[in-house]
C-alpha cells in the first residue's frame, strides 16, 4: 500500500480549503477552536504574537501536549 500519495495530499488540501487553521498552545485552546469551527489546529510552543515580540522562531509544542490535543479534538492537528 502506498502512503503519502497525491490523492491523500490533495484530499487534505481540499478538506482544509476555505477553513480556519488556529494556532494553539494547549488542549483547552484546541477544544475552543474546534467548537468555534476551525478546520484544523497548529500546536505551537508559543503563540505567534509572542514569538514575533521576542524575535524568535515558531517551534512545535512538546510531544505530550500534541498527544493530548490529538486525543481531545476530532479535527486535524499539525505540529
């Protein structure tokens, strides 16, 4: 069985098209984003405004937080 096929990749893009992808730092924020209609969440170490203020770069959240977010919501989780 082939993984990462063109059909899978274009299917995900179609699913996310026209939706909102919210940046979150906790499972609680992910629940709020899902309830508000987000099509996906991006689990980050800090919110982008804090990252820009510090002049840093975006980093994915800790793996334990990502796993908790995945268990909490039914929408796609990116990290």
